[in-house]
C-alpha cells in the first residue's frame, strides 16, 4: 500500500490515536495508583490513612485488640505485603523485632521505612510503648507526610492539608492531659505493665511497682518481694487506680486485677492495639476519659490512697 494512499493515512492516524489513548490511560492509571503502605501496628496505619486518604492503600499487621501483640508470628502473607510496599512504618525499640528480619529478607531501594523509635530518640531497653508518648505521633505524621509527598509530589497540597488537620485534631487529647495533670499530679497509681507509662509520666502520676511491671513486660518472673509490695498497695489502698493491659492474660495479671476489685481500687483497661472503629485520637481520648473517671472514683478511698508512704 502506498504511503500517500488515503487508506494508509487513515490507518496511520488511527494507530497514532490508539497509541496516544493507551499512553494517556497508562499515565492516568499511574497517577491514580494508590501508594502501598504497610504499618506494623494499626495505630500507625491509621495515621497514614488519615494523612493519605484515598491516595494510600494501607495494610496494618497487628490489628486485633483481643490478641497479645507479643505472641505475634509473621506469616508469608506479611512478607508478601512488605515486598509490595512503597512505605513501611513500624515502632522499633525492640517492640516489633520481626519487622527488621522481614525487611532484611526482602530488601528494596524503592521502599521508604519510618521507625517511630528513631524519630523520638528511643532505643532497645527503653519503654517501647511509644504511641502513648504525646510527641510520638506528631513526629510520625510529619515523617509520613514527607514520604507521601516524595512518592506523589502532585498531591503535596492534599498531604499538607491532611497533616495540618491531623496535628490540630490532637489538641483535645493534649487538653485532656493538661487537665488531668492539673488535678492529679503526684497521685499514686500502679499498673500491671508499663504500657501506659509515657502517658502517666506526662500527666505527672506517681507510678508504683515498676519492677513488677518490667518483669511482666519482659515475660520474666517478678520477685516475691515485688509481688508482695504490689499486693500491699492494693489491699491497703495505697494507690488511687490500677492500670492494666487487657491484652495480657497472665495469671499474675488476673490475680492483681481481682485483688484490686476486692479492695475497691478502681481499674482502667489500656490496650496495645487500636480498637476497631476508632481513630487514634478517639482511642487515646477514651482511655484518658476512663482514667479521669477512675481517679475521681478512687478519691473517696482510704487514708493512704493516692499518697506515697
């Protein structure tokens, strides 16, 4: 067929139009493709979702509030999700050491990794429950914002607006912390584990029985004297409140919880995993409200309650 033949010209134009349409479709699909994200813990996944909106596809590995996170074992499904991820967020400080192993087993130069512990200067041996420290989530949110903007610069304005909205949404939580501190600083409390430790510190509570808590967290045996001191605090109501990790079901934890109830010491449940149907902000506020109610209820206790002997 001659090139100046009208049919040739028609076919050439048609082919060119088809190629342009395919290229446009591919470009549009690439632009609309969601950024694959894996978060080791669902509260970090929730923050990514709030910042990324419909631009991200988030997979959270630890997401069951009824399961003890310390008993988690990684599966092939977890490894596959990490292989596809463009962004990974995890806690660090030896809270989720399986993440390091999985990431080392599937290295990728295109994958951005955010470690919360690195952002707030925590390391192995520190209390790893970093999400209860008020500075942690703003630091994580800013790091996630930078990562999303680098991966998808055309939507920078959206990510920046979502970051500002997220940071502003933390104000009610910080206001509640300030209110509790003004009313209950130096009041004695105790806990079965140091899950709530950073939050109790910023409120200014006097946290007792910390050696017992470390033993429980590290799955080692508490000493007889530490157990006796804990029990004495509950029996004699030397503490205003018992804070317990409802995801840990060890016999000793149950024993202390039962003793607190028998001694009429108010109890507060905290978790290591964000409950379904709640945002990070709602989860934190609910626990702070529960703590405030328990501290108020415990105010009518015995003469030693809330004081450090």
